[in-house]
C-alpha cells in the first residue's frame, strides 16, 4: 500500500505502521523470528535452545497515571516484558532498564519505581544488568523501557504462526478489569506457559496485551487463519462485561491454539496443576475468510 508523504501515523494506525517500516528489514541467518511475534528468536551457541529478545516501554499518562503508586509502576514495566517471554514458552534471564525522566521528578519517587522493578525481577530470577538514564524534553513525561533476554528450548518455542483451521482457542485467567487497576498487579504466566509447551505444545500462542478484540485477529492472521469465538464463553473478571473482556486490554493472559485431540487431557491436567487459574475454551481457528464475530476495539496506540 502506498502512502502520501504528508500521511501521519495516526492516519494509518499502529499495525500498518509496523508493517510499513519492518517489511524490508534485513535479518541474518541466525534469526529464527524477527518482528511480528512476541519476541525475536535468535540462534545461539547451544544446539538445544534459542535466545529470546524483547523490548517494551511504558509512558506516564498512557500506561500509568501520576496517581499510581511508583512501586506498582516499576513492577508493571518489568512484568510486561516477562509476559512476552512467557508467550514464547521461554524463561527470562537478563534485563536492561532505560529511564527517560523529567528533571523535576523526585528522587524518592524514582527509588520506589526501582523497588517495583526489582520486585518483579526477583520473583522471576531476572538479573538487572544495566541500562540508560536520559532527560525528557521540555514539559515531557517520564517513561520506562525494558530490554530483556530469555532462553527457550528449541522444541518448546511457541510462535504465532503455526495455528491451523479447526484447532481450538483457549485463554488463561479472566479478561477485563485493567481500567480498574488490574494492569498494575498481574502475574506473568511464565510457570503456566512453561508447563504448556512441555506437556501440550500449543500450535500458536501470544499474550493478551491490547485486548482480545485486537490480539485474536493478530494471532489468526499470523497463522493465515480466521476464527470463530463464543462471546458468552469469555471468562470475565469480576465487574466486567463482554465489552470490557474484549477491549479493556492489558490482561497479560495467554491466548493459544491447540489440536482438538489434546483438549480433554489438557483441561483435565490443567485443573490438577493450576486449580486457582481458570482455563477456558473460547472458540476455534477457522479458514481465513471467517471472522465470527467481527471484533472491534482493544487498545490502539494511534
């Protein structure tokens, strides 16, 4: 698609912009997956594993408010990247932290942000090994960027691209509620994802960061599929309705597809291993011309 020179990113949206700027990027022979999945996947010197690379940012006024506790903000910044490592079936290892700061920020506030970063890193045995600190522009707000590495066994690495029509769609946990503060205290599904890829290897998987209404079509498209879901089956957070479950975003639950032949054993074993975390079949992948229902909403940056 051609765009006018005067076109703005708000004219075409985030997904089209990413497609535009990444389609001609050059990748070496050691790159297994580049832009378009939850993490980049890179060959390393091990014959049994891949290296995972992830970067993510949160911006004051967009991803959190000045009234949110700084420790919760720091926790969220780190946990978002951990959730993406989980979506690949991997284990996080090292993190770099970049802070872009308004010079008027209070030292005590920034120290509390680091306590939140450290809390999330410690929980998942991640080493924070450095980063960068720089000044925000005049009247600009604070932002935090996390760059993270991880590792994943080659035979357990999960992409978005391997789903097939007829395979069942599942989500972990409950959806909706981020607008009421859930987005600051979620638990990345590392343990559950590692169990999944070892026992039942999903054919496609991602974490739900922009909302099911936005993310499910991305997973289906990556696998050259359509989808069909039952809205009444969506597992909703307390106080959330179907619209919230579809569109609030920042659930950080796992969305994945799996062969119907594995579904009974999956549900039985999941209940035995993770009795406190709901697992729900919400529909199935279909041929690429089926999108039922047509989903609209979810978080859009532009």
